[in-house]
């Protein structure tokens, strides 16, 4: 079946450090891939998406590239800020209506 | 334009009681979804409405959970009787073919349910 696996957290970084949160998926065909973010006290927000292989999604300095050959969609940011502290969820959509999420990765950025 | 809203934001009930969660989707969105995150695990799908019809309820854990969407607007999710393992954050999302497509789901802030 379809599934998403994220690296376990929490991830603790200093401000301006480089961020990578790994995400791999299992799916038939060509799913759409997403990163959602949940800031403290808020709901889920779509951060970025990619709908086909080799697409790069980007937003707010974050990037992720849809790699079909490695079934991955790793989230990266070159220089994190304290305000990036949140829970990040990788997800896929496969023409079934529902999103399938990973377990979430908590990021804490210290000044 | 208002986003997806959920009520209440928090609910604390005792085992065996009944709780009803409400979701108001973005106006005009035909698709409405319920998800749940339990104890820091992954967010799991519960069910999907298209207008007032249940398109997919494969994620509903058991018959203590009842979801409705009368008139195809807001939706309610009732848990009766609640058990300890029902504690978690319940998210609602909506989407529209005309606004990003069915895969671009807009989420509400969630309802945190605690069953004691």
C-alpha cells in the first residue's frame, strides 16, 4: 500500500544552520507529494508541493525535489530561523482523495 | 475569504461520554475530509465527503464514530461513547476542483480531544 516515512525527530538546530528532513514514500504510479507545516498553536499549512518527477517545490526558503528513482522528497532550507520551529509533515496523494502522511518531524531552532 | 474552522478547539471529556466536533469548510468546497493525529504519530485519514455523500469512510476506527454532512456544508463528527484511545487532535480539511484541485487540501486548526 501507499505510505510515507519521515526521519524521526526532534531535530534541534542553531539559527542559520542548514536543515534537511528526510522523507521517502511507497506508492504505485506517480503520486503528488507535499510538505505541510504546523506552527505552535496553529493548524496545518501547505508549505510546498510537487506533482511529478523532478519537480522542485519551493516556498519561504524551503525546497524539496521529487525524486522518482529514490522515491524521496527531502525538505531542505539553507539557513533556518527561530520562526521555523514547527512540526513538518510529508504527505502523498494518489487519486484516492485522501492524503497519506508521515509521522511528522519536530524542528526546534535555537537562537 | 474565511478558512476552514473547527469547533471546539479543545474538549476534555470522561470515558463513556459523548462529544461532537464541528467543521466548517471553505465556502464552496465540495470535498471535506476528517483526519486524526494520535499521540505524536502520523496524521491518519478518517473519511471523505463529496457534498453530503460519504465518498470514503475506510479510515473510521469503529462504529462509535459517526460523521455527517447534512446539506453539504458543515460537518460533524460524533464520538459515542468516547474511549481513552480516542484522544488526539482531529483535523478537518476541504478542497475544491476549482481551487487547486482535489489534492490541495486546506486544513483547519484542529480540535484537541482528551478523554480521561
